[in-house]
């Protein structure tokens, strides 16, 4: 091949790579072999990654996240006490699947019953708690659906308390990855003490008696033993739902919530959850994009002695973003509506808001950098006339 032809081929290759390169890079995206999943930063609720986040599916025992949340709320509001004796009804004792082997008439404290729900995913204890708190499972399920609506879980429906499959032809339970992440975040941020339960590997629920054998609760979430920082939250499995896991872990002050739905096995949900959490911890972190006190533009002050009031950040503005996005964050100053002079130094006059594209990442108060008095009547009159002529408002 001649030198001229060789150069031509080289240029063609460079051109093709130059055109194909961005497209190839755009297609490179983290993924896991699960039908749906989601990764969330717990303190802000920001979704860091998702796959089919609004795909409806059956929750199986993930429904118990809402049961646990309602129980903590009932105790918090004085409706119930952790020392309440919860008596097992014949119906509760008849529930199959994962259980605490409760017998009709057997009673435990509400604290121990919710341990059985959170640690061992006990269906019988779940129904017993529901009946204790609401009088019947049906009434408790109404409360579950009401709470789901309150939290903005738009594609969620509960028909029983434990998430078990319903008879053929009946409407099943339904959740999405987005919705169950919302419930998980509400639970662990409002009641962080629940993590003491969900990180417990084993707990002696019943000491042996003359009539009943000993029973030790063992956590269904084996991730807490194999992933550093993992301390919850809930597994779920049925034939219809597949193998699901909502997990949470904390490292270096960062807490993440992961959702993995419809995997093939218990081992798969553990492995893919670990991959998803690794992706979050390795690629996302907090960045201070505006230190407290730093100047950040101005806001209009039409009746001020200065028409534009310089402002600064009232606090550190921190955002949680992917390492490749830290340099893409933009800042906007949003003034308070109908802001008017006089304004004192350090008075809040609006907000400084951080954005990534059109997504709001965080905001802090924008404070006045100086005192500004009200302009005198002559100046205000001149500005009014000027604005009338120029068409300004």
C-alpha cells in the first residue's frame, strides 16, 4: 500500500472513531441483572441510579417495611406502647410461609413481635401486630394504603399486611422500586433506631417452656453479615414476586438505600445489591460547591438605594453527585418574592440553589452582603419613569 493510501486509511479510521466514540461512550451505563432496581442517597432522597423504577410488581415481604413504619409511628404517637401484650389470634397463627411458630392465644410484647417481623419476616407476627394496632387486618391494610398515598407512593397497593400472594383472580399487592425506596427512606430517617433490629443476626424470641419449644429469630437478610456497613433492611420472596431485597448501608457518613427486584435467587439478590451499593459508594460523594460566606451574585432591589443587592451564601452548599458531574453543577440565586428595602446585612433575601441540568440538588439561604436603605422619593420616581419608558417592570 502506498504512503498516500496509508494516510487516507488512517484519516478515515480517525474520522470513524471520532464519530462513533461519543455514541459508544453514551451507551456505557452501569447495570445489574435484575428486572428493576434503584439506588438512593438517604438524607436527600436523591435517586442516583434506577432501572424500571416504576414497573409494578408484587412486593412479597417488602410490604412489611410499611408494617414496621406504621408500628413505629403508632408508638411515636402514643397509640401503642412497645410493652403492649400482643395476643395471637387463631387467624394469625394459621398464616403460613415464614413464621415465628406462634400458637393461638400466645402473647408477646409488641417490641418482640416487631422483632419477629423485622428479623425473621414472620407472617404470623405481622398479622398479629396488624390486628393489635387496628382491630383487624383489613383495617390495618387500609392504614397501609393511606400511608402509601401520604408518602407519594403512587403505584402501590396493599391487599394484605404480609405481602403474601392472593387467591387466583383477586387483585394482588403491588409496589414499584421507587415507591418501596420512599417507604424505606421514611422508616430509617424518621426512626433510625429500627436499624438496631434490622442489623440483628439472631435473637431468642422464645425460651423453651413445658409446652412450647425455644425459637430463635434468624435474619433473612444475609447481606448484613457480608457487606461492610450494611445494617438493614428487608428481604422478600414468592414465586410471583421473585427474589427481592431492599438494603441500606452507611460508610464514611454516607447512607445509601438500594432496591433490587425480581432476581433469580437469594444469592443473586445479595450479589447484585452489593454491586449496586459498591457503585454508589465508589462513584458518588458530597461536594461543597459554595462555601458559607462566599459572594454569589446579586438580587434586584427596585426600591433600594442600590438597585442590585450583593448576596453571599448563608451556609455551605453541599451536593451529592457522581464524581464526573461535580464540575457541571450550576448555581442560581432565587430572591424572595416582593423583596423590598431597607435590608440589613446578613438578612435572608432568597436562596442559592444548586442544579445539575434541571434537577435541583440543594439550596441554602442567600443573605445580604451589605446594608441597603430605601431610595428616596426622587430616585424612586425617576426609576418609575425610566421603567415606563423602557418597558421594564
